[in-house]
């Protein structure tokens, strides 16, 4: 379930892998600041294995800030984020079970595609709940198996974004936190991305994403972010 401004939304669920069916990502009464001002308050949601939640709202409404708070990159003004693993463990912070894909791809332009993916595979390792795929399999999954020998900087913006998504595949994390994941992608790449997200959810993965464009995700919940105006209304 998700909650914002006193409203609740029941999320549909996809097929869940048995050993992950008890997994849960929750936020409770989160508030965050931008500078000296509160950008949102009392944002709560509850996502279980296979669930997806899409954050909607205008630029500056707090979508990226909320994603960074959940990913552990920003400290909330108040409220909590919690994660319960597939085996019921609750002693790990949510950030350790999450992939975060922001506006930037976080990939070295001087290294080849294969070298970049190999680095992230070795650096991140796998979450105990699953295993990532090989570098070659990840590149093939995003339709770029034939260019892994090229420096990342030689690729087009759309190809670079696809490789950034391949980075999520080489090291397993049950939670994907995606900020405008379709940036620089054409229609065909959007469909490919939607297929990868659907596959992640089918195996029990959780997706939290902010986007201005529809991702075509089935049974996904939506949370409308209102930014400073909404925060002021709740305060008063």
C-alpha cells in the first residue's frame, strides 16, 4: 500500500517467487528538506515482493529527493525506511538491498563497456537473495552484446543508458530504485526496459521509480508528489 496526503492505494501484485514472498520495503511518515524548506511530509508506502510504485509529479515536486532518501543517499528530516528480506531478516538497511539508478549513469567513459560492467559486478557483489548474470548476458539483455569492446564514451546517449541498466543485472539486488530510467531512450528501448522491469518483478523484485513517461508496468501503484505546496498544506 502507499499513502500520501491521507490517501491509500492498494497495489496489485505479480507472480512471486516462493522464497521471496515475505520481502517488504516500507516508508513511514517520511519528510525531507531542500535547503531550509520542507519539500514533502508524511509520505508513506508499503511494497511487497513483485510490487512497483511510480512517483508522479512536476519537476521540483520531490520525486528524486524521495528516491534518494529511500536509497540511503539523503537523510530524512523525519520518518523511517525499513526493509524485510525474503527470509524475514530485518537487520539490514534498505540501501544494502537496493540498486539506485539516477540521472547519471555512474560509468567510466574511458573504460570499455565490458570493463565497466565487470567492475560493478565485482564491486557490488550479489545480495544473499539471488545472483546476477554474467557481463555478456547483461549486455545481450539490453541488446548491445556486440559493442562490449568499445569504450563507454563512444556510445550514443541511448546506448549508454542501456548499459547503465545492464549494470543492475550483473549484481543482484531485490529492490530497484529508478530515477527517470527512460531518459535518452527511444520507443524500442523503452519496451526493452519495461520487459526487464517486468522480469525483475516476476522473480519477486520490488521497483520504485520516478518518471515523466509511462513505463507500461502492469498493476503498478502511483504516488502523486506535490512538493512544497503539499508540504505546507499538511503543516497547516
